[in-house]
C-alpha cells in the first residue's frame, strides 16, 4: 500500500472498525484475568494450598505480559497484526480451557498464569499497534477507547464468572470462558494492515533472490543428454552416492547452507553498533535522578497496589463481610472505577495548568492511604468504597506515558518505557505472593495491607522528593529538550 493510501486511511473510515474490533479483543482477553479475584477463593477451596502459592496464578497472568512486552512487540512487527491476533486468541482460549483440567496449583500457574498471560500480552501489542497505524490526530481518543476494554471486561466478567461458578462449577466456568475468548480470532479478521510486516518482506526478498540464482545456474549449465550418461556411474550413485550427487548437482543448496551457518555471525557484526548504542542510552537514562525514582516507584507501587485486585474478595469473605449474595463483586467495582480513572486522569493531564508528574505522584499517595485504611473497614460498604478509590487511582496507567515523556523526552520514550514496564511487570508478579505469604504467617490480612500501603507510600514520597525542582541545577549547555509529539506509528506502537 502506498503512502498516499495510508494517509487517507488515518483518523476515520475503516479505522473505527479497527477500534471496535480492538476494544472487543481486549474485552475478551482481559475479562477473566482482570476479574481473577473471583476465581482466587475457588482455587483456595479446591487445591487447599497456601495463599502465597495460589497468588502466583493471578500475579503471573498480569505481569508476564509486561515482562515479555519486547517479545510481543517483535512478533507483531515481524508477523503482522492479524496473524498475531488470531494466534493470541488460540493461546488465551487454550490456556483457559487447559486450566479447567488443572490437577494442582503448579499446573495452574503454567496454564493460566503463563499461557493466558502471554496471550494477553500479544493481544495488547497487536491492538495498540494497529490502532496507532490507523489514527494520527485522534490517536489519543482511539487508544482511550480500546484500553477501556480491559476495565469493562473485568467489570462484566467478574459477575459473569461468579454466576458460572455457581451454575457449572469452576471447571465449567473456565471452559465457557475459554470458548468465548475464541471470538478474538474473529475480531482479528477486520484488522487490515496498512504496512507490510517485515517477515513477509524478508520472505519475498529471499524468494526473489533464490529464483534469480536458480535462473542463473540454469542458463550457465546446458542440459546434459541422456546418451552421455555412463550407466555404470549411475548405478554406483544409486547404491551409495546419492548424498554426494544431491550436494553437487545443486550448488545453490551449498550456498544456502553456508549462508545459514554464517548468518548469526553477520547479525552480531551488523548489530554491534545497535547494541552499543542501546547500552549507552540505558546508562544515560539511569543517570537521570527522576527516571531512577520512577523505576523504583512503579516497582513498589505494583507490589502494593496490585494485590487488592486479587485479594479483595477473599478479604471480604475472611472478615465475614460477604455472604456470597452480593450482586456486584468488589473486583467489578475496582475494574469499572479503573476505567473511569483512565478517562478522568487523561483529561486532567491535557490541561495546561496540571503537572502530569505531580498528578501521577498524587494518585500513588492516594492509593497508599486507601490501602492503610482497608484493614479497619468494618463492613462491606466500606470495602466497596475503598475498592472504588483503589480502582480509580489505578487508572494512572493512562497518564504513565505522558509522565515518561516529560522525564526523558519523545526520542527516548520507547527505550525508557520498555525499562519501566520491566520493573512494573516484576512488581506485579512479586506483589500478590508476598502479600499471600504474609497472610499465611499471620493468619490475617491486616499486616499484609499495612505492608502494601507502606510500599505504595514509599513509592510516592520517593518520586515526589526526586521531582522537586530544588534539586535541579541550571544547565545552560545541555538543556532538557521540549516535548515534541510525533506521528510516527512505529515508535508509538513499540511503546505498547
């Protein structure tokens, strides 16, 4: 497709079909993982394992996609959005159905935590990439719509899974959810790419080069008449020299074999400058005080703020505040308020008088205070309010790219965002098991939530202190570049 046709397709037309398809992809893929708190008490009753061990399931399904985000982005870049979306639908559905037959928690950690988590990471990378390709001026609106699919999915699927567990049991619930997520494959159909994936370009170039070499070999060597072939020689070849003939009659196969053996060496030599530049850029980023504080903040924030999504239902049940008849689970409240938080915080960030870094710090501090208050909540209504507050402040993920851009600039956004997601992914993976182990040792969630609140408050105060302007010295020779927005789809898509 030419650049002219690509420009006409931006900001409208078929792009809105892409938005709808991407919304439902994230809705279907993240519906069960975002409401995993409903399944967590059922797994505790079924497998009779500790809360720390069982918490690995919910932590991995959310964190593995962030940790493996470079791999997911590379798959989308090389193979294209549509194939990756279809494949991710198979992965998510297969992981959910496989989890229905899990004999123990260890198997569940693999099937639900790793397999479903990787599928969700592929879905997220594919949907954000195709949306960025189709939208330029309205890209923020389009991305806001599709990312709310995770929150809407968590809100609806929490109640839906609760009903399925009551009607068909845990196994039936996972089988039905796995069957529904197969619709991700259908949603991948409308995702018509504007750019040809690199994999197909490489395959086309290799095919053309192979065809040309075969033609040259065919013209250089005239055909040999059958009468000139020595029958004795042919007989000996048939008895034991077939391999030698196969190697010598097609010199192209030898050339391809040699190229295959040397491809790794060539790749390392060609990318030597790229690797060196990557290391230098990483070192420069780690010299930035605010960026290092942001890495620590997102790690500590995810350790403390993510566990309530997984444990809130069990907190209500363990404290006797829930009798199992509540129409709206606490996980649903967290999910829907997270969607509201994404929209509200995104609008506030666009205001000229609002500092996105201080706004992000405020959401962290607010989450820490809510976590510290959670242990003293004495009824279900108080837990519901605190769940809503935690969900709203967790919507700060929508302004996180703005904060990163303000710190490092647009040129280094992709590199810095990958490092931050790596820290955030490890925080999500480690948070729930740590909280679960604290409960196993103390038989109470009080100390666990105090620990979570302390981690989140430490993250907020460390980022606030690092961002204070009093630490900055005037730099005349190396001023910080202004933020410049770009319409480069590949750079924005790789951030996902």
